[in-house]
């Protein structure tokens, strides 16, 4: 299959047994959601303290806190207030739920993952399953009483 997959022009990894790609996808999507949750909280705190959100992102993105949310999602979807990164809250919730279910079946505790799932559940309840998952930042904004815009 690898020669065929290579014609698509992206890097593909094949595992030794079925299901490994799904596990990798679920772990990756959990980490992406977790980065968005914690970045939203940090950005809300920084803005509430008086930092300009773009300046704070610039600092984070040349420092050890940089992640996919600070590098991509905030500049494209949160700072302009469009919340249109392109991944639905309902799909993110589903992936995180499936990841936690798999982890539980394997006996792997995921306490922080459970918190991410709860934040996604709150986001979905407030903004709907079809909302963009960057709407997570709206919860932090609301709770902190600030808007993260630039």
C-alpha cells in the first residue's frame, strides 16, 4: 500500500497491526483540543492583565509554550473573532470521547483528557455541535470577562 499512498504526496505511516492509525489520530486530536483549551485560558488571563493578545501570542510563539493553537488557531480564528478554523466542536468532542474510551479500555488514565472532554461538552452545549472548536476560546473569554481580539 505504501507506493500507492505516496502518490498522494503526504507522509503516511503504516503500523504493524490494524487500528494503530486510529489510535494515533485520536491521540493527536486530543492533544490539539488540549492545546486549544489551555491556550484559551492563558490568553484570557494575559488579556485580562492588560497584554495585547497579538503581542502575547508573539511572545508565546518564540517561547516554550508555543503549540498548534497559538501558532495557527488563534491567529486565524480567535484574534479576528471569526471562529472558523474548520473543525466542528461536535467532531472534536467525539474524537476526545473515543480517545478516552480507548484509553480506559487499555487501562491508561487520562485525567486531563477528561477535563478537555468536559470543556468540549460545555462548548457544544453553548454553541452547538456545528460550531467551530475554536469556540472553546469564547468560554474562557466569558469566564474571564474579556475578549481575545486583535
